[in-house]
C-alpha cells in the first residue's frame, strides 16, 4: 500500500490525515490545536504540525505530502528566515482602512474606478483579509518591522517550507527565504497575483508596501518544487477552500457551502471572474480552473451565540429552530457579530429586527439565527450567479453542516436540494489527494469514492430571503 499525507493548517488547529494513495482509504489521523486570536506566531503552526504528525503515527512511511491552509495570512521573514512579527490571519480586520486606501489610490480618488481596476487586475476588490492590505497596514503602523521584511509568504507556504527542511537560522535552519513555494489557489488571494495571466503583479505589491520583498514560486497543480530532507515530494499545496474542493472532487457547476469559523460559498468555474462590487473574490482553484468565492467573517459562531442567548446546546438549538415556522413570524437577525467581509462591513455589529411579543420565544430566536446564517451565504451565491457562474449542485460541509436545523432549512433558503457528504477533514483530504496526484501527474488527481452522502430537499420559502433583504443593508456601525 502506498501512503500519502494531507495536512490542514487551519485557523484553529492542524490536522494530518494519512490515506491510501490509490483508494483514498483513511489509515490514521492526528490533530493539534493552534492558539486563539487573529494573529499568531508561525512557530505555533510548526509545533502543532509536529504534534499532529506524531499523533498520526509519523510520516516516515508516506510517499508524498500535501499542505492546505488558511488563506490570506501575512507571514513576514527577515534575511535569516526569522519571523519579523506574528502573522496576521485572514480574520484580522485591522487593515480595513488600508484596503479602502488602496482602492481609492488605484482609482485616483474615485472608489468605483478603483474597485473596477482592482477586480480587473486580481479578480477581487481588496478587503481586510487580503495579504496586500495587511502589508500596507504593516508599512504604516509598524515601519520598523516593515523595514526588516525580506520575504513574504502565506501560512501554507511557510509550513511547507519548514516541512521541506528549511527554517530560521536561530533554530539551526538554513534561512533559505528564496525557497518558499505556493500554488495558484492560495496566491490568488494575496492581491498581487493575477488569475487572468497567472503571473505576479509586482507593481501592485510595491505600491502597497513600498518595497518588493521575495515572494514564493508558484507551482502548477501537480508540480514538485520541494522535497523533505528524506526525499518525499511536497506538493504545491492549496488554500483551504481550494483544498476542500479538491477533497470533495468538485467539478464545474458544483458549489460548496462551508460553515466553519467563517462561512464560505465557493464554486468551480471554467473561467476567471471579476466582480467590482467586491461580493465575489476571483480566486483560482487547485486543479488549473477557477474558484470564485464569497467569504463571510461570521459562520457557525452565529449558532453558538444564539445557543448561548437561549441557554441551550446545539442539539437544543436545532430542536427549537425546527419547531418554529419559516420566517420566524417576522423575527430577523442580521448576523454581523464580528463585523463582516461579505458584504464589506468590517465595523458593523449584529442586530435584531421585527421583534414582537408574539415572536419573543427561544424557538423564534433559534430559527432566526439559522435563517440569518443561511441568508448570509445565499447572498454570496446570488452574487456568483450574476457573474455567470453555474450553480447546479450544492454541497454543504463544515462543522455547521452537522446541525440538523441547518441541513433541513437550507433547501428553503437556497431554493434547491443540498448534498451533505459525511463529516470529514476535507481540506486535509484535498491536500492528501494532491499528494497522491504528485506520484502520477499524467493520470490526474485520483478518484476517491466516499460513502454516506445524504440529500436534503424541501420547498423554498421566499419569505425568509424577503425579510432578510429588507433589513440587511441597515447600518449597525460601532
């Protein structure tokens, strides 16, 4: 049996799966936690990877390794490979002002023109999550740290670099900052790479940061640019959503709705997209195609917050939500609990509307929270459809997909059936599938079957979307 390893270095933890390269059968797994917060020293990722790999029985017997990771984060290195400052993660919103500045600057004071110019250059309009905005923030807020930056990479790039045997000189490493490697999917979320030309845009990087540090080489989907000290190929890796799409085996016309810390709607498209509104980011995928994506800052924690308000657990929340009618008798939640990225309202807060005595019950609160989460995601899907992205099948994944209420109410909100694959580590699985692909690039990514998929159907309830649309644009700024 030939084994491959897939790694998911996510916001909250590192997961490692070891699978049979031919069948995809799971052989063993490991997991270790990451610190909480919106900034983290990358050394914690390396430590967590080592712990997760050890729990998975070690990786000495695997033939190849793939790494998927949280997209966008800013990892800055000096000339010796030392981390300049803790990495800013995708969900750190301190660069929101920097994002607006960059849009205005490219449009020479005209925001609409700037948004259009950015969308046509990188497929996206800058928001606080994109790396380019974090570099602008670093330039202005921490000029001394900015002056030390010799190289910039992303979380999965950095961890792959360490797995390939590189590291900071202070820890006995070679400090080889010119040896970082990334892939199309992850680099397409930096803000200085074009999915239209498959090339870096160094002028945008220099404009934002004031300098042009070293940036990773961009490998093709099954191209090997790095190996471990033991000679195992290390794949180009992928951003978390692209890795999950690869793990699910998504094809053009398929849409994944992932509910985790964030909420993500991503689709496989044969052509790149450019959305000046900023609702849809025009990323690449891990196979050579494209991954238009709408990402919300608020995801499953909307359900956590509602359960806390009611004083119940998730099973109780599900039961209550399913006992209330569609539309929650007019009670509507706007779920911008931590600000929001889609729509771009980084300083907004959540709000309740239509609160009356008749809907002041735990069941109505539970129902309104589930509907709010799904409406937030449905708006992202609508934005993709307007760009011509085909939506034929909807896959519901992530921790939030475990909710019975989410699964049963989703068809009422999305207006079509939803497919719920069995729970799994799809980012790590996609990285493992990429690792198996490395072993036979000409054959393409192997086909791995997965049993236990469920399909949930239900009649669309237009009142849910109509009520939400009536209040979602109301400002709730701090």
